[in-house]
């Protein structure tokens, strides 16, 4: 029935006003300073510190390179405990550092790594834990830190989805040794491509700034085999404009979440999460879990039915990272070791969720699911 209508995609980028962006481009052109810690880069770093309520932010060109760089900066080696229920970049960052990923199962109530299962996975080679605040749901950071302290492990959070998320008024980005963000086009806050690392002290900020600039600590000094991951002035300017409208965008997402929850609450066989008490959410994703037996249709049947109607939900995160050819041979990659993650990956569909969804869009999505 909707074949001729515009597809409703899982997300849609938040775009700055073009005239405002043009004004900023003019300033960049006039200054002739287009990258390498320029004026808009500095402004965006300090604006993000203020918005995210954190002391130090280092901008990157995407959300994958700060993960790779964090592991380098902390000299992580051997084995790292991580989650299979994430975007593949999380585990790739370990592999690129020659580190062996050790997958630990997740908690059904959040999709995040289950702290109760971490200790059993620790060996003499374990040096760190890399959890993910998946969908922006905060991990149990206290429990994870307790384990890390007990065994002397570092904690690097992949907070790619957790822009602006707070627990009891405090940013989740304070947890662990470092956190990384993605500002990809598909994220709540985007700089087209982009990302950042959040750290807690000035020394680390300095070191990370060196590492993302080839390791240069001055004109003639290189302190480590660094990489090039500097955000340019054009994207920094774009980010400054988007930051001004991100709260409005998050509130629009919140309203969509309210409508989805109201309509789906009594649909048998469809499960979703409510907001967690004390948590400021960013509504970056809206996952539902399709219980085939009670819903009467499998996740994939519903997924393809939605697609036929032009409703482009996505199966984030299916397949599990541990099921990809690169990783499935690892001892921790078995279904027996990862029963919750395996079930979640089999049942999940992320519904369209973004700031520009109209009432009509929301109804079109819901009509596919409610029969
Ligand atoms: N850690 C985690 C936990 C992550 O989720 C990610 C990235 C990373 C690390 C790494 O961060 P980055 O290095 O990417 O900064 C997307 C994104 O490319 C990826 O950033 C994201 N996670 C992942 C979950 O999703 P795809 O392949 O699903 O995106 P794509 O191109 O299919 O886009 C999805 C939909 O968004 C489209 O159907 C329509 C809409 N869209 C997309 C783009 C790019 C637009 O409307 N306009 C656009 O320009 O991976």
C-alpha cells in the first residue's frame, strides 16, 4: 500500500542550516586555515566539554580511530574483554592493535556487557575491558570499575552511542580511563564523519593530541608512532552549528519514543525498553525484540514485511561480532558462551528513530507491527 511512498529510513542526519554553514565556510576561506587544530576545532572541543560536562575532549576524524588510539595510548596488549553485541568497529580496534578479543555475554535489560560474567573471562593475559554503552544505554560502570580495580585492568568505554547520556546528573563519559564517541552522520550529534575521545586529565589530553597528529610533540619531536586523525575546520564548524540544535533533536526523538511505547505496550510478543530511572537518555536507537512464539512471526519475517512497506528498520546488531568470519574461531565466540547476545541478535529490529520523523511516519511504522 505504501510502495509509492518515500522510504522511512532508520535514521536521518541532523543538518545545520545551510546559510549559517555558508557563513562559517566563508570565515574558513578567509582565514585560509583549514585543518591542524584550527580555530573552529578549538571552539568545538571547548563547546563539547561544556555540553558533555567533561573536562577534556579531543576531536577525531571518526569514532573508530579514538578506540584504536586509546588502546595505543594505554599500551594495552594481550587480551581484552569486550562485548559481541556492538558495531564491528569495537572489536576491529582491538584486532588492529594485535590484541585478542575475549567476548563476554550481555545483560538482557540493557544490551550491555554483563559484569557478573566478566571475572570468569579474566586470564593472566587480560589487560583491559572494553564495554559499549550500546544504544546509549549506560553500562553498569560501578560494577565494571570494581572488577577493573581488583585485577588492575584499564577500562575503555566505546561510548559511540552515548552522546549526552547522564546517570544521576553525571555524564557517563566520566567512567573508566577513557571514553570514545562517534559523530558519524547516523548519530544523534554528527559532524558528517567525526568522533572524539574523552579523558580525565591534562597530561592524557596532551598525549592523545600528539598521538592523533603522528606523535608530534613539537616541530622536531615525535614521542610515539602516532596516527593522523585530526578533525578539519569544515567539520568542526558544522559540529558547532549542530551542537546548537542537538537538544531540540533529542527532544523530538524522545517524543517518537513516547509514541512507539504507547502504541506497542500491549502488543503481545513485542518487547522494548522503558527509560531507566535517573538516566538522561539520548534516544539514539529504538530497538524492539520480536518473540516469535507469542508474536506469531519471526523477527526476519517482520523485518522484510516492514521493508516491503518502505519502513527501513535495521537489525543492529545482527550478526553478532563473534559470528563474523574474522572472529568466529575465537574460543570465546561460541553460542554457548553468549546465549543472551545470541538471542538478542536474533530478535532485534531497530525502528526508525530520528528528529525528523513525522506523526504520519510514526503511524506507518506502527501499522507494520500492530496487526
Ligand atoms: N562503535 C560503535 C558502537 C558504533 O556503533 C560505531 C559506528 C563505531 C564504534 C565506529 O564509529 P565511526 O567510525 O563510524 O564514526 C552505521 C554507521 O556507519 C556507523 O557509524 C555506526 N556505528 C553503525 C551502527 O551504523 P551502516 O552501514 O548501518 O549505515 P548506513 O550507511 O546503512 O546508514 C543507515 C541509514 O542512515 C541509511 O539507511 C539512511 C541514513 N543515512 C545514512 C547516511 C550515511 C542518511 O540518511 N544519510 C547519510 O548520509 O553503519
